[in-house]
C-alpha cells in the first residue's frame, strides 16, 4: 500500500524550501544580468547558425520566419509557467523539482530523466554543429581535417515503411573528432567551477550577439524581396500522428513539411531559456532574478531570430540556402567572403557558450535527483571540496555527450532533443495548473498571467510541435523513458528519501537510515 502510494507521493513545498536552508548548497553568485546572459548563452547557438539553413531549404521556405514566431510563442507560454515555479521553488533541478511537488515521485523521475536527455543529447547536437562551423573556420586558414575524423560515424535514413521510421547507416567517417575534443574541454572547465564558467560565458555571449547583429545589419543591405516569393512553398502546417499524415505535406520518407514542421525543427534554437531555472540555487535573489533571466533572454532571442531569418531568406533564395552553415554561407554567396569568415568564427564562439550551459545543466538535474535518493547520492551529489561543483556527474555526462557527438548525425540528435524538451514543457505547464489547485495560498513572487489559459495553450502548442516531428522520434523518446523506468523500479524507488519516510525507515528527523544528512553528504 505504502509502496503504491510512493509513486504519487509529492514533496511538500515547505519541505523544499526548508531543504534550501541546508548548508551543503552551491555558491550564490549569479545576479539578473548574469542569469540573462546565461539564458542567451544557452539559447543562441547551433539552432540559428546551423538548423536554420536546413529548415528553410527543406521544410518551410521563407515562411520559416513564421515558424520562429510560432516556436517563440510556444516557448513564451512555457516560460511563464517556468518562471512561476522557479520563483516559488528556487532550488536546483528545474522541472524535475516542480513535478515532484505537484505530480509525485514517478512523474518527477520521468521528467528528471527526460531533462537529462534534453541537456545531454542537446549538448551532443550542439557539439556537432560546433564542429561544422569550426571546420569552416579552419578551412578559411587552410587547414582541412581528414575525412575519417570530420563527421558522425552514422547517418539516419528515414523510411516511412519501417516500423522504426528508418535505419542508421555508416558513413565514411569514424568519428566527429572536433566535436569530441570540444566536449572534453568544456567538461574540464565545468569541473573547475561555476564562477569561472559564468565569466567565460559572458565573453562568448557578447561575441555571438555582436555576430547576430552583424548578420542582421549588414545582411539587410543585400536583401532582395523577390526571394521571399513564394513565401510558404511547403504549406503552413505539417502535422502527423505517429507517422500518419494529419495535415500538410510529407516527404517520401514520412518527414512532415510546412511552417509547423519547420517550427518543430527550429524549436531547438529556443531551448536553453529553461536552464536558467536550474541555476536558481546559485542565484543571489532567485525569486526576482530567475523570472527576469528566463523571460528577458527569451524575448531578446525571439526578436533577433525572426530578423536573422528575414535577412537570410531575403539574401538567398530558400532552395539555394546551404543546409550545414546557412547563415555564414549566405554572405559567401553574395561575394562577402570576409564576412563569412567573421560570422563562422563568431558562430564557433556562440555555439561554445551553448554547449557550456547545456553541459552545466544536466549534472544539476542529477544533483537534485540524488539529494532525493533517486540516483546514487555518493556519486551524483558529491560536491567537489575545492571547486564546489558536482564534478563526478559532470565528468560522466561529459563522457556520454562525447560518445553521442562523435557517432550520431546532427538531425537525429536535434529531433530527439526537441521532442524531449517539448515533453518537459508539457509537464511544467500541467504542473502549474495542478499547483494552483493544490497550493492556492503558496507565495508566488511571480504569477503566470491568465491561468488556466496560458498553461493550457502551452500544453497544446507543445503537443502540436511534437506531432510535427518525424515519427521515429516518438519511438526514441519512449525507448529512453522505458530505460528510465527500469532504473527507477530497480534503484530509485527503493532508495528514495520520500519512500523511506513513507515506509517509516527514517527515524531521526533529517537523518536517513545510512546516517547521511538528507541534503547530501558533507562537501
Ligand atoms: N538553443 C540552443 C542552440 O540553438 C540549444 O544551440
């Protein structure tokens, strides 16, 4: 009986806030500007620099501008929900912690596991995009990496007749070496510490915002409005239900086409604003600064993105845009080779800062889960005595990301990241609705406006985008969640702090049966 109720048992909001009073916490060093910079650092990256070219060319045409607006609006709904939660429960763990206080342990596990997927697979995607731009820069100075070490070892061939939505094939490359190397370097920086990381990030953010403004301001002089016709050559939608077309066109391999399908791809460009909430524990004034960081970074990025796509599709006809490095290539096509080199270099810097924030976030989700006993605490909650970082899990995630980035192709990684993130957003929006019912009186320094409308619209928009992705992604998401379920039922359920409380195994307040303080081992 107690075991069954454990699955749906929730952590109390008060308990959560009490936990924050413990002294084994991360250092509070981040203010609103740093948090917004971390948000922008996480958001502008491979999505705009790499995915835009392919999405405009193959999926949406110039109407990709509308796709960016649609994805931006979806994120704003989710961001408002994130901000309410982040201001109420400013502890590390983001949506995982929110789910634990509203929907219970099982949902919390699912979302925590899903967030690790988002950040780790997202980081591998970004490392892959980084490698493309880095190689463009190297080429500019006459260095060419051998073909065997230049790209992913595998490629995915979509096939609507296959039950798995397609199959992987080997390529002529053994490993994407630049991607693996950058992941190792970032891992080392993150083990050393958050303060240094935030400073490094600020420089990168300045460079990439300058690059994006350069693209918009210089590119605007080369726009030919004729290139915007036809505006939506692939249609306005592109929705399928587990591979069965519902609205809009599809490729022969079963990949949806159109503005919504484009939005589902470039949604990747917005991922990252939510990671601001995973730094709540390191924020100086989390109740005020975290919502500011989330919303400000998202609004700034939406405006910049729409402007970049307008310029890009105005400079080059959509069906001639380069699918690997569309933004920098547009300048080369207009005879601006120097500009191409400048943008590629700044792109490398910009994408690096995204990688940094994504790889910073995954170990922090594990940290929150470890404090609750759902993953081994000795490993995942071990804060380094000198650097005060979760160093062991940072290195584990680094190894996982390096393997994915070295072997898998960017499109498969990108789609998987998107579906995992959209799923997390659905849960966060749902959690806000539940929390308003179960804890109506709780202090909410930031209130999501127009509840229930905004969370409900957030859920619907995310589901539509999930159904605009190729069907194979649903299978991969289910596969990842099934693996997570096995781990939960074999480990997490038996070691959960909440579960032990329910079973009466914890006798002394604040001390687990192993004699370990509930908020983790001493640093
Ligand atoms: N939004 C991030 C990017 O575009 C993940 O690289």
